[in-house]
């Protein structure tokens, strides 16, 4: 079953290739799930390392050659 993040979930995001190396990993909190530009499922995400970003969907990332996986962080 595919995991669908919800507001308040703690998640782990993995991207290959990462912005600063072969694999990028971010852990943090989903602040909100939004629809932006008609695209549903965009995550407003607060990273534990600092800062807030909007995360594209896995499908959008695949279009630019990046594999992204999102999973619930362990409690």
C-alpha cells in the first residue's frame, strides 16, 4: 500500500540524486498538504535541520530525473 502523508505526520524524504551528493535524506514535519497550480499533494514541509520548503510529488520529481520516496518516520 502507498503511504499518503497528512498534516502533522513526521516523514523521511529520500532523493536520488540528492542536491549535495548521491542520496539526499531529509526528516521533518508535514505542516500542510496543498494543491498548488492545480497539482494536489504538494507538502509544506519543515525540515529538522532547519527551514521550510514545498515538496513536489514523486511524479513531478521523476519528470526531472530524480527518484523521491516518502515514508512515515518511526515514532
